[in-house]
C-alpha cells in the first residue's frame, strides 16, 4: 500500500478518558451494527468491506461470539462498540442470510443504480495545499462530477512521461537521506497552525524499498518504529505515488491545462482524476480505512519528461468516515547522489480535516543530505601462527 495517512480520532470536549471498569464492561457501552463482506479474518481481528467502501477492522477477544466459522467472502453482520481512540471491538459476528429473490412470472431485467455521490466539501474555511488558482474551465457546462474526458488523440508527450515514471525506481541508486517532518494542528477557521512536534529519521532506500533508522521525536531518540509513533504519518514519497499515478491499473484520466514552472524548470500542467474502484491511496483513521476517488494536478518537465510535482485531493469520502478532507503533495527535484543527478523527493505535505469539527492536521516533510548507500566487504589474508600436529611446518 502507498500513501497511508494514519490518524487518531480526536477526543471531543467533555468525554474524558475511560476508567478501567468501563474498559472491562463492554455491555455498558453504546453498540452499533455493521454489515459487509469479510476481507480478512484472524484470531485477533476481522475486517469487512462496508457498502460505502470503508474497510472496517474489528478487534476480537474471547468474549466475541461467532455464529459460525467466518471466512473471507462471507457476508456478515457485526455488533461492536468503539473505544475512545476510535477502534472497534466486536461483540458478535453473525452470517447474513440474503433474502430470497421475489417470485415473478416473467424475469425482469436488473437495473443497478449507483447511490448518489456525496457532494464534495466546498467550505472556504477549510485549508488547502493547492498551488495557485485552478485554471478557468473551457466550458461551464462540464461539471466536476462528470469526470475529465480523455483526449481524442493519444498524447505522445504523456505516453513518454508514463514510460519514464514506470522506470523511475529502476534508475535510482541505493541511497541515504535525512527526513524531517514537522507536524501541525489547527482548531480554528481560518486555520491557525500550531507546531506539535518534529519527527526525524534516517531513510535508507535499498533495492526499491525504504526503511527508517535513528528515529527521533523533538531530537530525542525513541525505540518505536515509524508505524508505531502516535499521531499523523504518511508513506509514498519515494516513488509509490508517482508509479501508481501512471500505472495502467489506476486508469487515471489526464487533461492538459496550461504551461507553468516548477523547480525552476518549464513544466506542463495536467489535471487528472482517478475513480474509486481504481484507487490505491489508503486513508486510515484508527480502525477504519478508505481508498477514495481523487483528483489533482501534475507538473511535468518539458525536456526530461520527469514529474516535478503532484497534488491530489480526495473526493466523496464516505459520510461515516471521520475525515471530510484529505490532500497530498510531493515535490521532486534533481539532486546529485554520487557522480550523477537523480530526480528525488525534496518536500511533501499532507493535510486532513475531521468531519464535524474545526480540527485539521498537517505534516510538512523535508528530505535532505542525499548520499549513496553502499555495503562493502574486505577479505584479509595473513600468515597464521597456529600449528597443527602432523602438518608440515611452513618455512
């Protein structure tokens, strides 16, 4: 998965923390019912795909009751309660019995009508990571929900960009860099960002994968790994976002908008849109995650066909999902690593706002001090002073 954005659910005023007695008494908690198709099942949890595209994970315990053996693909109904951090705990998991089809003399064609899309938030008080103002529309008759039409003729420039993007990681050497993430929070509209902390780490990029070492919070070392640190965090800057946007499986629809500049270079700006069934952008909050449809813009170097900037904004987040806004930006520049320059991420930001509140969080990440990562071995041959019985003595 790529571009994960993990967040804790904010505690609303007056709720307070739970007592140990409350944690041990799930029967006193407000329970909710969920229906969906089982995606994964283990001794500790069961996750389902809800009808609104949310993936919900339920923690299981010895008290959880199962009506039968549950396996992936089963339709189930789950009764659960939510703790103060937003994680769901299953009380019972029962198999759903689909209703028998109505009996009719003549078969009638089945017409599948998709549910109406939730309107996108158009709140001027919400912050945004977009660069500049969007270009004016060519015609007022085209609405955003209608999508971005494909060009009538294949765009040779864009096809070359796709080819270069899919070869992105193959051209990169193994390298090290320093990652510094400042995490902000705002509780008002318009936003009044307050820095919460700074998370630093050494990033090791080796054979197409990144790992993190020497993780520090406010310059103090921590034993936790990057995925265990509380608060918001993200992945996908080192190639996942770029590769996925131009992958055939994502089926992004592109449309040229205007000429611009990025990283001091002449760039072509394309708008794009990705539908929900093809989305691989995971947004996770506590025990819930979604892969939303999204739209955005991409800045492309006219000479090298390299992507210099990607902006993307989630669309139609489910009404029951804790977030109503999520955005993601990555800036790339040519940086010398060893003897040659390579296109690598230099800055990234992500933004999320909680539904029904004025709270938003933002991460600003800088990548510095790129250098090659190599492992060397050396074999030394020395004269031995150890003698063995029966062996000839060395002159």
